C-alpha cells in the first residue's frame, strides 16, 4: 500500500518552523474565509491569522504505519504538527482528517484550540471513537505546536511550566526463556534504566510482549537491535507478513499456563537482581477477571512498580473486587477512548496510574484535563508510549510529563536513526530519562522529503492486528 500523496508531497520542512511576519497586504490576500462563519473576532493582541491547509503525512520509516497532521497558516513559515497515529486503521484516520476535518478547519483562527476541539468533537454527531479521536488529536497537537511557536515558548511553558527537569522512563525487557529475559534486564540496567517492564514467553503459546511469536524472531530481533536497543529492521515484505500471520495462527493462547508462569518469573528476577530495580508487567487484558485478581495477589510480594491492564475496558466492574483483594499498584487506560470509561476508576480510586494513549482520547487538550482530574484523586500519569506512537506523539507526551505535578512514569520507545531523520528534534533519552530540547512549540518537525522515502508497507490486513485464539479456536482480546 503506497503512502497517500498528501503525505508524500511537499518540500522538506524547516526544523524550527519559524515565522516571518508578512505585510498586512499579503496577509489579507492569503486569508481564507471559513465555511462556518467565526463566532467572534480574533483577540489577544496578536495579528490575526487563519488556517490555510490541513494535511495528513503518512510514513513508516521503521515499518510501523505513522500518521502525522500538518497545519499551515496564513503567516508564512508558521505551521504545526501533531500525532494522529492509529496504526491498525491509519487510512480511516487520514480520511477523517482530509475529507471531514480539513473543510471544517480552513479559515479558522488556530488560536482557538479549545473551541476547535469541541466543535470538531460534536461535528460527527456520533463521537468518542478512536478514528475521530486520533484525527482530532493530530489537529489539537498541531495547534498547540503553533501556539508555542507564536509565543516563542515550549508547550510545557504554556501548560504552567516545568515540574521536573526530565521525565523518568520505563523500557521493555523480554525473552523466550528466563535466561534471555535476565540478559535483557541486565543490558537495560547497565544502560541506566531503573524502571523495566518484564515479559516472558510461555513455551508453545502466543505470549504478548515476549517477542518470541512467531517462532525464531527474538534472536534475530536482538541481533538487529544490537547494543543500542534500537530495532533496525525494515518493514516485512507482503509475503513475509503473510507468513508471519500464518505462523502466529499456529500458536494458541491459554491463560492458565501464563498465570502460573508469571510469579515464578518475578521470583527468579528478584533473586537475581534484588529489590533495587523497579519492575513492571503488562497482562494486556488477556486473562479472565478472576484470574487477573488471583495473579495480582500472587505478585504482591515482588513489589512491582505497577501491574498493567489486568482487565479489559469491558470488565471495569471487577476493579472494585481487585482493589479489595490486593494492594499492588494498578495501571490502566491505553484502550480508553471515552471519559466515561476512566472517570469511575479515578473518582473511586481504583487505579494508581493512568495509561491513556493520548491520541486515542483526542490530544493534549483532553489529556491535560485528565491529568488535572487524576491529581485530585492521587492517580499518577503513565501515558502510553509504544513504537506505534510517532515521535511527534512522544514529544506531546513529554511536554505533559514535564508540566503535570502528578507525573508517574513515561513508557519509552527508542527510534532508529532513519526515524529520527524523518522527525528532526525528537526527544533525547539519557540517564534513564527523556529530555525536551526546549525549542518553541513541541520542538519537533517532520521532514516531508524524508517521510516520502518510507511509504506504508503492503500488508494482507492493512496493518490490522491478526486474531489470537485459544486451543478450541475461540478468539481472544489481543
């Protein structure tokens, strides 16, 4: 599948996105009229500007389908970028951006971030789905980027300023055996990471996060990554993707062997590394609620930093039972797309870390409100940060991390050099923390010429998650 032309065309963007002040005459010529008349005149003491173009940039420099929105304005050289990546349905998001939000936004004042978010939210009548939310996120983050550039400040300054100098991160250790997992933990610890998520394969089963399904890929992935921790592989060919899906279908999933394995895994890790490392674990909603509760009880003695996604969004009624049975810190939220999914968990103090995927709830605007809500109930932030969040999305995460008092931890995805060439200004990681570059706006850009070198790879399911099944053929949540 080729990249959409809208994402491949254009000249390389300037990394600083700096603005040149136009003459009033040229500015007036460039000002488009909005389709919907403005509800008020521009205010705030700055020259009036308008949105002149909204486009989706599609690129996959590391084989992962990324969607980024670029909003251009009537002020020459002034634009913003935002993450709209929904890697399992990227073209649906592109359609929402270019066919629905773009006509709605042309001619609008980019300063009106909140009004643009709210009017976009209700414009489809049916709302709160991941496609529209990701499209809105791309717009929302791009508008915050523009506002920061106009103000000459990083976005975190507009959110109230820094609460910390950098954001501590956790990264992922995995293995097909306990020995491989220990080696992975040891490498990360020696690199300076103190928070480490640990996942291990259950032999013969398609285990989430173990990097061993399909068979035989873990060792090659490790060789590709090398000592740097970066996975330098190119996207698989169509035939390779078909083969991978077929091999995965050969490996079933059963919850009971997994539930028995995990406590033994952490007993070995604590015996090897002691109490100093902060270990985390992701259940990924794959087991029945009653088994998730029992596993939480079994893991209490290993003092995890958090226990992630023990329940599916459809099973949140079990959180009260889980809280009553175990004191293990609980992280939840990466699949949430609606405030009514997470509000009860926060107000009833049933979770400890909020894990929402920022683009899935609509961007920086709703995320900053959610963080403020969580602060009053003792819930810390731990924004979702996997490889299928673009570097622009990771920059947005970081600005919230720096500005939110109740920050807890940030998930880290380390991108290879070719991805960083597409996204100049990507946040840097050292000393176990993520650091902002302090440039105005989000501090990151998209080089469209570089992005065009990496069109979306062909895939038999267009990037969708293939089914995972139990031995009897029943499909499970991925």
